[in-house]
C-alpha cells in the first residue's frame, strides 16, 4: 500500500475476452466446408466448375468463420487496480470504464449452459450511468470476487486519503 496522500500505481489484474464457446458453430462450419470442398472438388456436375466451388467455400469461411472470430477477438475486458475497462470494435473502437473508487454493485447471472461452461454474465451498476454488462465471462466467480475485493481496497484507500488530507488541513 502506498503511503497516505500518494496516488497508487495502476496495475493490471486481468485481461480477458468472452468465453470462446460462441465460436463453436464457426468451427463446425469450417470443418463442414473443408469436408464438402474436398469431396466435391473435381467431382461436380456439368454446369459447375471447381473455381465456383472454391469461391463459395471461401465466401462461407469468410462470413461464417473469420468475421465471427474477428468480432470475438475485438472485445476485451481489462481489470486494473483502479477501474474496469471494456473495449470493443473492429475499425473504430468503443471504450467504457467504471472506477472502483466510485463504487458499484455487482450482479451475476448464470444460465444452465453458462454453469456447465463455468461462465456467467456480470452487470456492474453505479446507479448513475447505464450498467456495464460483461457477457460470457470465463471463471465468473473468480472475476466477481476480484472485482469485490478491488472495490473494497479502492474505497479503503480513498477513505484513508480523505482522512489524512483532513488531518493535515487542520494544522
């Protein structure tokens, strides 16, 4: 802990993405497209040619595999000792932050499939801004406990700094 009145250094606690289970269907499509392409290559009916098959396979892989992967990869959540940062976007990035020192409530929702995968949805609400929703968080209980601990530590430090600031002002 830093001495009273000295700002604490912001340290990285965790950086994660939503659970990769949302890419399951993309993996199935990729396997099916490669299998179908291998089977039908040089084995197409008369009006169709191999370049048509390869173009259709490439288009399917692009739309149903590569785009979902890029969208999943572009969404990150960063937890530091001061705040929670959510970034998403491919071309233009959008960013939302929520400070631990300000305090917020943590809500966890877990469906049946989320419990099976060990994931959950965390909602952070400070009562002023729109709730910050973290969907499909892996190890949701660990993240929940970490966020609760960070709120407590940040509020203790803020209270301590406020008390030490008022003590020195009275002299």
